[in-house]
């Protein structure tokens, strides 16, 4: 994130915000969402 560091050092807050948004989009597009289960099955107790 060299671009983010550069944006903060030069106080370019618009560039810093765009960099954060771009990084977030890349993470979400790859499916690496935090705190989300990989399996979509519900956890149930087995029936007797």
C-alpha cells in the first residue's frame, strides 16, 4: 500500500479514500470476506 502511504504523507485525502475503496473492492471480489462461513449449510442437530 505504497500509494496509501504517499497519499497520507502528502495529505491527499481524496486519493487516500479512493485507495482504501479500491483495496476493499479487490478483497471482496476475490471472495476473501472476513467472518463469513465458507459452507452455506445450516448447522442443525441430527434428528433421532
